[in-house]
C-alpha cells in the first residue's frame, strides 16, 4: 500500500506531464518511502519543470543518499556490538 507522500508524488509527476509509466516507476517502485518521496517532492517544488534526465538523476541521488544512511546505521550497530564484546566479553 502506497503512502500519502508516494501518492502525492505520483500525482505531481503526472500533473507536470511526464509519462504515466515513468511516474508510476518513480513514485511506486523507487521513491516508495516517506523519506524518498518527500525529498523528491522538495526537488519538484524547487525546480518547476525538470527534464526527464534531471528527474532521473535526482532520483538516483536520493536513492544513493538513502543507501548511505542505511549503511551508516548498520555499521553503527555493528560497532556497538563490537564495543559491547570488548567491554563485557563474550
């Protein structure tokens, strides 16, 4: 089930005249979390009518940022476990 932000993103993309299939691909397959949809909406509010190439580039940048944040959180969790082992032993 899509979030309100994802639905909003889909509608905004459609209203800007992008192909329906592209709008669905971006909104429902790639920008399908509140974080990513909100970031893309912010981009669309700042840049009124980006070219498709620029829209895709921004989508990839947002996904890259999200993946970096996820990886950082995973590494922080792993480091926390290692620190606990050092302090308390196995």
